[in-house]
């Protein structure tokens, strides 16, 4: 005797959040049943393994049927097949689009192509995230990327509206899209210590201040209508800005300016930090590092290496000198502000736009 | 030509991609009614087309309006090849024909294809302009309201209850026509869906005509069924209770919401002179005539026989028979009622819930079954044979009721079970005596004599009093004086098919009681097969009854309500499932315990074994008393003349009632022993007792019943979850014994229950309302047996405090640029109950009666049989909800899935499923939303503690 057919369908779709998570995590039905049994749900309800299996199967089927709708979450609200209360819909979507930090770290900045997808089994083996879950997450990235690619307007807002995600999750997706679009290098060994959240924060900074969209917001106020029409406004760094950054070169090429800058910073920091001597010796190197990054950003290749450059040229030297986070903040603040006092330096606005982002990125990235 | 139907096609959304090249669709719509077809323009290259068509107008007879559905087909335009159909929507426009129901149909409907399922949605607007037709020879019956609900609908008052209406129509099944060999499965499915839609429209119209003839305006307790007889055809039949309903004005509304629909003075039940006459000419066909002896009683009969199943029995001997003045009164009462009801052909009522005072006495369950051999229906216009079959059964039921001293049958229902050419027809109901005051026309001449009757039976216990003559009882029963009024005799156990009357006094809580049974039978053909089946049936009824009785005693209860016995036939076995809600009626005596008796008392070991068994039983009874909170006042002394003997022999009984002289009366009192003594003379019996005790107890916080009200718990919240569960088991070994089969069957049922408890654990405390209209059926592709266990849609009313959904405020789209259709989907509730706890039904919008076929040729790809069916059931729910929402409703009450036929052919990777659902579309409002409505039932709303009703 065997069960041939076993279904349970509710008018209001019945879903168990725990099982949903198992499904998302790519557990097979049997594995999910095993974990649930270990979780002690059986003792609570005096149920048998069969009962658990049947329940898990029902839920898995429901999720599979819902998956198609979750690909365009807006459909979930006005489809007729499943009657799901709004708060449940929100939960379904949010969890479906949630991703594992370790997984996203692996594909961050990579091209969201078939080739990358083929390598997902390696990623799965490396991260311990099941292949199924890897594929879902990867497909989510790709889907969001594809949709927002064709949309005009602010990136985060587009993602949030189109995929009905929470603000935080939408921001994370914006970061992923941004990284994928600019192909930032994140996989080098030296960058391994950085988490997705570090990168997401930096992406947020870059989007807010260095893209075309940022222009309307912060710098040259245009009418919102105009900048809303710009395509890829949040995805690409502003070309003109990158071009202008070349002007900063004077800070390191002009010997006087460099010395002046150094003495200003040193005066301000004297006695306030334990690593003053190291700072003083290293100042020119550090300043050259930061300014050179700015100068080279017109090359796509150097844009990709933005983070690796930050680490190599600035963070690593400071770390070997045992700067604290406080030292770092102090230095960057004065380094940025001192430039304003330099009388021959004319690019104050540009400098602030550049250093504002660099400062917050470095502060975020400066940890073990 | 009294009607103009207008339809407008507004838009579509989520259409499937029909053109691979462009990933888009060039959709247009065909709107068809009768033989007229209109088309919209093609809306090119869009998955969300906006047709915004003109009004398509159909000028039609109201007869057609009733029979035909509006047929909407969405197609993909193709310049070079034939247009591809995307899917269809059938809209039943019947609700628009009644002025009090819906005024228009407007909304999004799922576009359904029998092969692909739901493929997008279409927004449609439908209206009807009706002209009055005063032609008395008309064939239409527009305006007659239909209700699936088996009580007087909540916002109506019954001015007159006319009585029983029935009708059946037959046709050839398109699936079995020669043309089916050359057409596609899709075409065949669609022909079938359309035919059934037409037939049920026709049936409804004909029943409506009968109602009009009787002077009524509504059918309550409308029960429509399909018999898929395969080669021999397709039968659609329906029964119901004709009524004249008055709409209650909102001011008087509060009354209707409770169970006490108190308007006795005007509730007139009028005798009906004969039944309608819309049958045409008839033809005879093969009538199997066989002589079959009934093994139990040994009376020969001239046909496949039905038999009586009297439930008010037990063999506890009669404790004293000193009647007070009850005797002559009863006779008088009987004469009164008789005159009124005997004029009817069938004094049957499909209602299960009545105004107080309507039911005078309840006799017990009457049921009849008959085994028939199907033969091809030669002429669809002549359904005579099928009619005759049912007529025969109804006659039988009528005479059974008479034998119980009753003149009416309430809670009446009919069903069939078909396996190849054998068909079991079953009917059951509750014999009852109705108040003569309700029977007379005019009803205002209620004189002193009526008063006497009322005095004789106070409302709270009157229905328990025996309707039959205690000196001339139709079966052995033990009578005592009523524990409430102490004036009339009551039986010790009462079985009924109706709901627990609102006025009934109950001790403790009730619970669902099920008896399950399997019987093997030899594979056979034709008459041999039919004989074998009808030989088995009495045994099955008998055993089911015994099981019910034992389980009832084990729970220390004394009455069953809502009893449904389903017997299904398969190729080599029969299945029986009886479900009912057990309660302890305060008016009836406390049930005695169960005693175990061994046959060979010499063996010491054996005695010990019996002793442990007895102890287990006693412990269970004690435990159950606690569980169900049954603590009757112990004042049983001096009530009865002689103390109730623990155990007494009962006599074999033979009917003495003159009206049932050719009837078989089944002695269900366990032969020579009374029902409460379990003899364990062989291993079978031991296992019986084991199985009796192995019924897993319900986990804490769960309650279950199959009646409208859960006895003993009254504080419901409006948290409601309806679900359907279907399971199919394949029995690998067909050589099992009856015993083994029973065990397996019981296990299956128990497992299903456990599974439900587990799934619904988050809802406790909650109550499962079972609606098991046809819970067993067989799918038997040879060689394997394959019982479909389908305890469908139970609605869970959670006593937990669930926050209501913010309707109409669901997550709407902010980015409307990509999705042009942003209206959130309204929530539609579904329930098998006739009401929604904590709410008030303000309007009935019409009956929902839908039939769907789904077929697949890629079973594996769709997730196997489970995936296929899961999806189909979800789709059916979606289509029901869409229709209700389009009518302007927000709930379906009295919902039931009447039919779910599943066939598969795994070798060909194919499966097919047919589902028939019905219910009443309604608009409800939450109690709290209503202003100026006094609180209803004292305990209607739950307290803020969110506790269940156990305290």
C-alpha cells in the first residue's frame, strides 16, 4: 500500500515560514523533513514522519507554483490563483529575494552571464550554500539587473517599486547591480577580508555622489524631470566627473602644494595621534596614492580596480603602521579640509565630492 | 423574447506568450451566447490587452438565459495559420435573472484552458435587461432563487415551505460519443463542460417551474449531483425544498442571524398536490430483476432490495412502561399531521435546520439503498428509468418513516456510487413528526387543541420524544421518561441526519464520530456482481451502525447528528464511511458503559485478558467524559420503574407496522445480545475492540464536528480557513482479508486526521467542520484498487483571535508603468457552513454551481499526480472566488465539492480530473461594522482573551 496522491489546498494559501526557508535554502524534501524532525516539531504535535513528509511536500508544491509569480512580484498582488494575505505576500517576496552574504560576496562584481552561472557549483562547494539556492540567488540578481537596466530614474526606487522589496533589500540589490555593471574587482585575495555589507555601503556612497543621478541631487540642481529621464543615471559613474578628477593631479605634481598640504595636516594632527611620526613619514605616499586613484578613474580598468587600489595604496600602509580607526578618521578629515586652505588649489567642490566618498569608503573598509 | 443580455470585454492581463518570436500575443475575444457570436478587435502585441469593446447585445428567450452560459473565448490571432485558443470563461448568468440577487457581473475572471489550466485573466462586464413575461405556459422560471444552504437563508423569512422538488435530466456523455475518437482532448473536454453547464441550467429551470407551479419563489437546500455513468450516459439530478421566502427588512434582521428564526405564526407549511409535470414521454429499459435473500433476516424480495436502517435502537429492554397521558395524545397528533402531509407524494425536506417548534418529534434515521445495473440511455429525452429508480427509493424511505410513526422526512439527501456498470443509489433522511400547526394553510386557526400539543412537548426536549407508539414499537428500544420534562418517553439513543436543533439542551461538548469499513468482494460482471454487492450491503450497514454505537458509548454520548453514511463500490471491494457529530443530549438518559464478555469463561488467562480489556474501555470512557466535559446531573433514580439492567437480552424483532409489511427491518441490536456487550469469542472481535480503542484522541485545542454548530462551543471568531484535502492510496495486495483491509482503512483515515492536526496546529484552538459529501470513491484502473479518500473541504473556524485582513488595502503597485492593472484582488472567503461566524450575511447573490475538467499529457512535468491535482484545486478555488467577486460578493457559504473524479494513465503520462463545486455567493459584513445592531447570540463574539470555548 502506498500513497499515490496527497494534496491539501487551502482557500487562503497555507504556508509555513520555516518550510519556506528550507525550500529557499535548496533543501530536498527529505532533508527538510530530517531537519524539521530534529527541530522537535514532532513532539509538539505527536505527528509521525509521514505526516511531516506529506506536509513538507504540500508546502514545496505551493512554493513551486508561487515561484513563477515571485519572478515579477507585482503579479502576486493581483493574481487570482492564490489568496495570500498582503503581509504574507510581502514576506514571501522579501525572503525570496533575500540572499546569503557569503554567496553574493563570491559573485559581486562579476558579469551576470551564463558563464558565471556555470561556475555556480564551485561557488556552492566553496560557500556551503546549496547549488539550488545559489541558482535562485544568481537568477534574482540577473532578473533585477535586467529589469532596472531598461528603466529610467533612481536605481533604489526602481528596484523597490518593481520588486516590492524593503528599502534595505532594495539598496543591497542596487549595490549588486552597480557592482555588476561596473565590474568592480572584489575577488582578489587582499579584498577577501571585506564583507558584502562593506561593499554595499561603498556602492551606496558611489551611487549617491559619483553618478549622473547624484548631480541632480547634490551638486548642480536641475529640475527633477530632467534628471529623471536620464538612463542608467545611477548605474554609471558620471563621465565628466571622472574627467575632471584629472585636475586633482596638481596636489601631488606641484611640489609646493604637496608640502603645504603636508604641513597643514601635520600641524592639525600633532599631539592628537600616537601614529603621528608614521603619518608624517608616509604622508606623501598616502596622498599620492589617493590622488592617483582619482586621476586614473577615466580608465575602465582602473575603475574596476578601485577597491583593490584603495586597499593597496592606502589601507595596507596604514594598517602596517597600526593606525586605529580613530587615527584614520582624524587624518582623512584633516587631509580633506586642509586642501581648502591651499591657496593655489582651485578645485574645492570637485575635491569634496571625491574625498567625501573616499573617506567614508575607507572608514568602512578599515577593519580586520 | 423577454431578455437582452449585454456583455462588454474590457481588458486582459497576464496573458501567456503565444508568439515565441516576439514574446507577445495578439489577442482577441469571441463572445458567444446560444448561436450568436461576437468578436472584439485584435489587440496586437501585448500581454495586457485593453479591448474596451462595445456592448455586445444578445436578444434571447429567458428559457435560454437560464439554460445557457455566456461563453467567452480568448484567442491569439494568427495571420497565416488557424487562430490559437488561449482559454475560455463560462459565466452563468442565472444570478442576474433574479431581482433580489446580483445586478451585474463585473470583474476579472481567470481564463481557463482544460489542458493548460489558468492562462491569464480577463475583465468582463455583463448585464441583463429582463422584460416581464406573463405567459402562463412559459418554459422559463426566471426569478426563482436557489440556495445550497440547508436552512432558511439568513436574510429571509420562510412564509411557506411547500415541500420536496426533484428533477433529473440525462444525456449522452460526449466523452463516449463516436466523434470523440477524432477530436482533440481539448475539444472533448470543452464539449463536456458545456453540456454539463447546459444540463444544470436546464435542470434548474425545470425545478424552478415546479416551484412556481407550487406557488413558491425559492428552492432551499438545493442539491445537484452528476452521475457519470460512462458508456450509459450522463445524469444530472437535483433535489431541494420549495419555499416562499420573504426578504427581511434590515430593521428586523437581527433575528435571522441566530439559529432561532422565530416567526412561527407565519411559517406555514403547505401540502403540495402532487409533483410537477415537466417530464416528457418515457421508455423502458432493462430492469434487472433478481431474487435476493437477505442473510440477516431471510426474507425474499423481488428485486435488488433496499433495506431499512433504524437507528433509534438498542436492546436494553424496556424499563417500565407506565405511560402517563401520552398515548392518546400522540395518536391525535399523528392524525393531525397525517392529514396534512399525506397528500404529498413525498413529504421530504432537504433542510437540516428548522425554525423552533417546527420539529415535534424525531424518529430516527431512515435510509434506503438499491443496486442497479446501468444500461445505455437510448433516448436523452426519456429519463424514465432513472426517474423510476429514484421514485422507488423515495417510496421506500417514505414507508420507513411511516414505520417509525412519522409522516415526514427531514435532512433528506440522495447519492450514488458507480463502478463500471453497477450503480448503488442511496437515500437517507431523518423520520420526523412536524408540528401540525405548521402544516395547515392559513395557520391562524390555531385553537386550543394545538395548545395541548405544545404543552406536551416543551421546545427544548420535545424533538427527542418518541413519535411512535411505545406499546407497538417498530424495533426494540429502551424507553425512559425524558430527563428534562419527565413526562414523555425518550429513547436511550437518537441518530439523525439533521443539525442539532438550536433549542436542544446539550451537556458538555460534541465531537465527530466516524465508523469506517472495508469489505472485499469478488470481481464479477453484470447481475452476479450486483447480487454480490446487494448481499454485502446489509452487513456493511449493520457493522457501521455497530461501530458508531460503540464509539458513541465510548465517548459517553447518546445522540448523533448530521449522520452521513457513504458506501462506495469498487471493482473488488466496498467501502463504507459513516460520519456524524456525537453529543450528549440532556433529555436522553446517560449511556451505559461497554461490557466485554468472553465466550469461554473457564480459562483464567482469558478472563484476565478480558478484565484488562474492560479496564481499558472503562478508562477511556472516564477520560472521554473529562475531555468532552460531560457531567450530567446524577439524578437517575426513581425516574424509571425498574433500574436499567447492565445487560439484557433483546428479542429478535419483526416489524408490526402495517405500512411496511413487505419491508425488511434490520435488527441492529447485535443478534441476541444487546449492543453494548462486546463478545470476544474470536480474534476478529478482539481486533474490533482494539480498533475501537485506537482512534487517536484529538490533540488539545482541536474540536471537530460535521454539523453547522459545534455543540458546546459558541464563541467563534471570524478567522476561517477552508481547505480541501485529497488522498489516493494504492493497495498493493488485493488478497487482504476484510480484517486487514479495515485496519488499513482506519489507519489511512487516522493518518489523514493526524496530518490535518499537524497542518493546522498554528490555528488552535480551532474546530474542524467536516463536509464529507462524497468522501470515498474508487479509481480503479485494473488491476489495482485505488480508493480515493477524500474528506474534502473542512472549514476550520479558528477560535483564535485572527486579525481580519485589511480588505481592499492589499499591497498595491507603486510602479504602475510596467503593470497597467493595479487593482488589488478582493478577498473572498469560502466555507461549507451556511454562515460565517462573527459576521452577518446581508445579501444572497445567487447560486454557484461550476463544473471543470482538467487534463494533462505531461503529468510528470507538472509534478506528478499530486502536483497536477494541487494546481487544479487551486485553480478551481480561484475561479469560484473570481465569480463570487464579479457578482459583488465576498464569500461563498454552504460550499461543497460534490464531485472529484480523478483518472490517470501513468504509462502515457496522462491524467484527467473532473471537479464539481457549488455554494451560495453572499455579501457579508462583520458584526462590528454594523451600526445599531444589537448583539446577537449571547456568546457570539469572542472575548478579548482569545480563549477557546472550553471553559
